[in-house]
């Protein structure tokens, strides 16, 4: 059995087993949030970890996916579930159009351009009050899946868990496909990749579109789970959180993105005991992780284990 | 029984035993748990911070005085930083994990609307501290709110304009959330109040000069008064420009600018004669001795300012009102059961709070009328209460 299947199996086992230890519905809610946030982070990992392109506007796509769930039923009369693929397609299309010009930029310039895109999305959501409901947010109708209405944390735990499994499976497959190896090559050196015949622009754009689709699906699921969405979902701080998740978990690692997301969702819940100091403690912990596990948690621990056993 | 349920039950039983032991040893009355999800940090912290301080202060005071129904209160506060998604998670935590009997919180309309279904599903009373009228209109069985709404501010302003014998109004509003929400409500209630809006202008929240818009308003024919729904620095710039252009029509600001900084920013000379609806807390000392709210707002102001050494704000007052309405309802119901508590909150009559006199009913989950707003005028750089 190869490492890809082992990763999937471990993740599936974790999803299947931990509900046995949940004392209340609140834990289902938090875990469901971990899975759906992780799905968004895995998308960003494809772009940042595999293709090596930074994005500070990932939450913009999450917001597009989330608002599609509210605006589709309201203005087009569509069933809310049909808006999930619609939102993903829209985010992919926007990423395709926006990605062409801005992916020509590199490094800090690309960071600033994606940052601008994310802020633009958030601004539109805030200021187009007549359409989006403005800063007070907008309601999302409860979805119906063949007559079943998922309600409460437990239902969404399983839906989001399944979505994450599929997302991780696809991302791992991509990583080990010719496309994934092309991404890895251009990550290391764009010049070298180009000389061996890799269409750099096309591969970068593809990674950008994939990240956007992941983000939009995560945003759509989160919006359905909450039944409500505000422009914060697309905010700059959310984008920064996604980047932090991918970096802290381990840029090169798909499961790393899941671990990073779990950490950033769970820590604020666990740190409420510090009350006034929770943000300071959160910042300190993130710094410690970065200092002692420089390559990220998952690759860092893996290499530590390997050294221990060697 | 499957292995899963067996395991789960074992864990729960062990946990219950652990929890039960100290309680039995102490024999102290079990505290009543009250939850609060507030935006203590983040962009809405100027609302959430005084709310947080007020709740802590008064829960302590109530406990020192013997608690409620012989049981102490336990306040559980979570900070959502203004984020609706996080607010929803904390709301679930309060309901599922902390098992609170009621919630006083929800700093912004957005976080309140995100949390509302959690409390409605769990049938636990939720007293929100946010302004938006959509929180209680249409009425939801378990959701209440204490602050005034934009609609009431519009109605109060329009009533005052009518009392001056005027009907034709020009409006200049901010494009931020507050300005747009209030503008919409003003347009909606204008007809019923006998007011015609003859001209409208708008400005962005960061604009530093509104002279063109004001000039257009000045040149529009038939305007008898100007209303400025807005928040933050915009209204101060409007007021200054209004003065510089020498417009002599009455100018009305919203309850959103009811703070000392507004007069300072607009300069006292320009603000002279500007009227606005405000809560009693703003002009506590000026309330006549027979005003039913006088004692309540003076007490709250003194307690808050002594404890925290910072000026009192109406937002903290909303939290005070919410907590006190809940505590009174718990005493009347002598119960912490969600539905009974809801019925008791709904039966609140003649409660005197900082925001006004509250009379709830099955169709009104806010319970304030226009008397909750006081019309004030700025004279010589200070607020003057107008005879209502």
C-alpha cells in the first residue's frame, strides 16, 4: 500500500472514529467546521504548496461560493444544492479570467495582486447592499437532499467529512499525476520547467482555477451549514488564515493543510479559557510551531520520526 | 448495543461521575448559566467592549446581592471578533456544551442573524443587543432585542419635523451599512409620517468633502429640512459643510452620532441647532426629576464610570437592559426552563431600562415606543433636551 492510500485511510478512520468521543452536538459543529475549512485549505495547498504560487485572496473565492448559495435561490429560483456546482463553476471562471493576467506576476507582486482581488470581492459583497444584503449578511435556504434536510452539526459533520475525503483524494492524485509533477517542477524553477517543455503559464492557471473551485465548494458548504453568510467570509483576515493553515501544516503536504486547518479552527475554541489573552497565546503558539517545525507540522514530524527510527 | 454506543455511554457515565462528585460534596446551589457571544475585539469592538464590561459588572453585583432565585449567576462570554461564522460556533457551544439557560448578546445584526437559528432550534431565549429591525420583524418565538431600531429614529425625526409644521425633506445618507439601513427605513416610513422626500444625496464613508451634494440639496426647490442618516465621521463633515454653505434649514442627525466626539469633530459652531434623537443615557443629568428613567440611567452611568473609569456608552446600556429583563423574567417565572422563561420575558411590562420603558408582547419582542428616544438639540457645544 502506498503513502497516498495510507493518508486517505488514516483520514477516513479519523472521520469515522472520533464522533464516538463527542460528548455533545457542539463537538460535531466544530469538527464539521474543521473538515470544511480543511477543504478550502487543501485547495490553497495545490496552488501554494504544489505550484508554488502565493495567494492572499483565497477567501475571495470562498466568499463567491458562499454567496452563490444565497443569491442563486433568491434571484434565479434555483434549488440551493444546484448552486454548489454553479458557485464552483463561477469561481473557476473568475479565477480563469483573473488568473491569466495576474499569474504573470511573481513573488511579492503576485501576493499583492491576489490580495487586491480578495479585497475587491469583499468590497463588492459589503457595498452592493441591494443584491448581497451588505455587511449584515444574507440568509441561505436549508437544502434538501432527496427529501432529507440536513440539520445540526451531526449531519454536516458527515457531509463535510465526505467532501474533504474526496477533496484530499483528488489533490493527492493530482500531486502524483504528470500535471502534479509539472507543478512541482515549476515550483522549483520556472526556467528549468520551461526548458524541459512544460507550459508554465497553463499549469499555473490550472492550479489557480483548482484552488478557486476548492475554495468555492468549501464556502458553499459552510454557508449551507450556517444557513447564513456575511462578507467576513471573503475578508482579508480569512485569506491570511488560509495561508497560515497551509504554511503551518506543511506547504508540501496535502494532509498538512488538513492539520493546519484543524489547528486554526480548534485553537481559538480551546484558548477561550485565557479570555483576554487568547489572541496573544494563539500568536505565540503559531510562532513556536514555525520556529521548531520549520517545514510545517506534518513534514516536520514525519522527518523527526524517520530520524528517531533510523 | 454496538461497540460505539457502549464506548460512548461509558465515557459519558465516567464524565458524569467526575462532574457529580464535587457538587455533592459542596451542596452549594448550582449556578444559573447565562451565555454571551459578543464582538469584544474586531471592527465592532466599540460596541462589544462596553457590553462585555457591563455584563460582567452586573452579574457580579447580582451575585453579591444573593443571586437569582437563591442561585448565583454564571456568565459565559465568548468573543466572536465580529465574525458571523465564529459567532455561530460559539452559539452552538453555549447551547450544546455549556448548556446555558439564556443568551444575552449578539453585538451586530450580522452575528445575531447567524446565531438566531441555533437558539430557536434549542428553544432557548436569546436577547440580542443589535440594532437591525429584521432581528424581531417578523417575530421569532425565542428572539428578543433591546436597542432601538433605525425605523424608530426615522419616525422620531419625522414627528419632530411635522411638529415644526414642515413636510418636505431632503436626505443625505452614508453608503455604509448603518447609513443605508437607516435610509431604507426612513424612505419606508416617510409616507405614513406625512413626510415627502423631495431630494436625495449620498456620500461614501471615507469622503472628506460633501460640499457638492449639499450644494445640490441647497439648490433643490421646496426642501424644508435635511436629514442625515449616517455613522462615524461622515455626519460631522456634513454638518461642517452645511454650516460653511450657510444653509439655514433645520438639520437632523441620527442616533448614530450621539457622542461627544461628534460635536468636537463638527465644531460646536457648525453643530449649533442640529437636532437628533438620542437615548436617555446621553442626557442623564438633564432628565427632569420625575422622569421614570432618570434614576436608572444615573445609577448605571455612575456604576459603569466608577468601575471602568471611562465614559458610559448607550451600547453598554443595551447589555444592562438585556440582562435585567432576563433576570426579572427568571424571578417571575421562578424557573430556567426555556419556554417558561420566554413566556416571562414576553410578559415584561413597564420595565424601566437605559434604552426606554419596555413593554413586550407576543407580537413585539423589543417593546420600545417612540418615547424611548429623546429629541436633543446641540446648543453651545452641549446637548439640550427638548420638551417632548
